[in-house]
C-alpha cells in the first residue's frame, strides 16, 4: 500500500503529505532526484509554519491587535476604526492639570494609550476613572492598570455610573466630582441619538468650571459638545497623528 493510499484514512479527497521515512524509501527505490523536490517542499512548509507561529505570537501580544479583535467582535461597542497614537494621547494629556482637584474621567479607554499618557502626565491613579464599554478592552485595561478604576459601562450612562457604589467617594461619602473629562469616543461615527445621550451625560456630570477634551479627525467645524452649553476654549491640531487629528478644549461655565 502506498503512502498516499486513501483507504488507510477513509478520506479519499484529502491528499496525505509524505513523511520523512516515505521520502527516504522513495529515494532508495527511484533515486535522490525524485525525492529532492519532496524534501524541498517539506522544508518550505516547515519554514512557513515557523514563520506563522512567530507572527501570531507578535500579533497576539499587540495592543493594536487587541483593538482590532474587539472591533471585529463588537463593532458597535468599539466604534473607532483605529486606536489613538501615543503622540495624540500625549498632546491630550498635556491639557490636563494633574494637580487640579476632583476626578479625571476618560471616556472610551480602548487599549490604554490615553490612560498611559494621563498617568505619565502625573495624574494620580486614584483620581483616574476609565469608562470602557467593550468587555474585552475593559478587562485588558483593568489588568494593565490595576490601580486605576476601570468601569465597564456605557458613557451615555455616566450620571448613573457616578452614583454607583464603586465610584470613588470623598470623606463625606458623596461621589467625587468630575473636574476633567478626556474623551476618546468617535462621536461623529456614533448614531445621532446615542451621541446626544453621551453629550448630555458628559456635560451634566462635568463640574462647573471643569474642562473637557475631545479629539476628532474632522479638522474643521464646531465640536459636538458645544450644543450642550460647553464653551470652546482652544483647539490644537496634531498632524503627527495618522490620520491628522484635532483636539478640542471645552469648559463648563462656572455657576453664577
């Protein structure tokens, strides 16, 4: 019975690969010239498999890969088509005062690029709350930043999340106020009704005099947050990001 005889496996349509012993027997019977192509093919296949395993190890450990896997698995939850770059995250963090009172809330933590930039800026982990809707990304954030409060939830429910028992509280037991919101949410790609809920929730949660940062790939036009009564303070273009982005800096008016 030859090595490729389908009767040995019961799968007539599946060709079998010759093993090393079969190739050696073929070389003895018909000469090395007939066996050389098979040996070459086998070595090539082994090289491809080694390369594939090496690539998979690199890709599976990449934050970009994690972001893409979450995007493919739950596109409605992730929303963005690419993760923020370190350059964009650093410029957003530069607008945050690390010594200001109250909490810094990040909307849409993703893989943690902006979170890492905020911590590098000097924001204390105990003052940072990250809201991420994707369960996969939320677990990743909690593992990567164990000292940061990571909340797996919807940014449109921010006011409700602030009243939850696990929200950071002050000495009086009341929820700590939010003095800065850093949004990485792709607002322009979110359905209008949901976007409006997110805008209202963020504006209502932000303390009077608080600052809100939002990046967008739309380099022109007003910020969606302005319809909630937040006033625009500054803008910054980050051309080093791919694609180029704009950072909008807004503020909630002081009372009175």
